[in-house]
C-alpha cells in the first residue's frame, strides 16, 4: 500500500473514532467535546485536501445513479460540517474571543440537527467506499474461506439489525427531525456500551449504502445488457 493511501486511511480512521466520541459528549464533558470537535474539523479539512481530485472532477463526466448518490451524500456531509462549525463557535463563545449572546437557541438546534444527520451521512459515505476498503484489506490479509465469508456477512447483518434497534431505542429520529429540543441519554449506560450502540448504528448505515450501491451497479449492468 502506498504511503499516501496509508496516511489517508489513518486520517479516516481517526475521524471515525473522534466522531464516535463526539456523539458521546455527555460522557466526555463539554471541554473535551469542544477540543475533539476542533480536531474533527481539522481532520475533515485534511480528508478533503487528500481527496481534492474528487472536487476537480465534480463537473466532468456522466452522472449515473451511484455517482449521483455519492455526490449528494458528500454535499450533505459538507453541509453538516459547516452547520457544526458555525453552531459550535456560537455555543462555545469562540473561546471568549467573540461575544455572541443572541441566537444560542438556534445554534443549539442547528448543532443537534447537524450532529445526527452528519453522523448518518458520514456513515453512509463510508459504506459507499466499503468495497474499496475491502479491496485494500484483501491485498494484505489472507483471503477468507467460503465459511468465513458467510460468517462475516451474517455478523454484518446482525450488527445492522442491532443498529436498527439502537436507532429506535435511542430515539435518534426525534433528534433528526427536531421533535425534541434536547438530547436525552440513559445514564445507566456506560461509555463503552454507548459507543458500541453507535458503532452498530454506523454499521447499519454502512450496510445500507454498501449493498444499495451494489444493487444500483447491478441494475445499471442489467439495463446496459437489455439496451445492447
């Protein structure tokens, strides 16, 4: 694996880990949450610099269903990050350098909206690149046997199903639709359990976007054969 690709992978892994910790802000405290948020934004900028070729080709070539979905998700991730940055600056009072007294209610709502939609879109984004990630892993890891592949796929399905349960149990939809003004947390849970639930929810999004992309590619190939 090329050093540049290794560095990109490390940046993406760190971004993912920070994102999970940010969702658990009630466990880590406001100050840690603030600094991790700054770190996440820096790594997001690095991620975009490392993937600048995608922006260069944004207005060239044809857009099929897969590319359109990927572009829309990337734009949604960008919008979420902007929302988080703006609302974060207002809520944190910009480290005391900027005094903003008005709009804190709006900022709190924007932060919640951007957090949960951002988490979802970032997870879907990972799913769209899952095939590439698996391809990289196959180059350095011994190929799985047929039985191991079946076990791995079933494990992914179980995680995705548990992620749906965690999504419902944590009432994530109410935050995404702003039907609740404040995020509620079950304080009987520990940080490890909380992170596991969010990993499962991330797994659900990855499962949906990965297999959704496969379905779109198969549909496209089928249509091309019919046209031919």
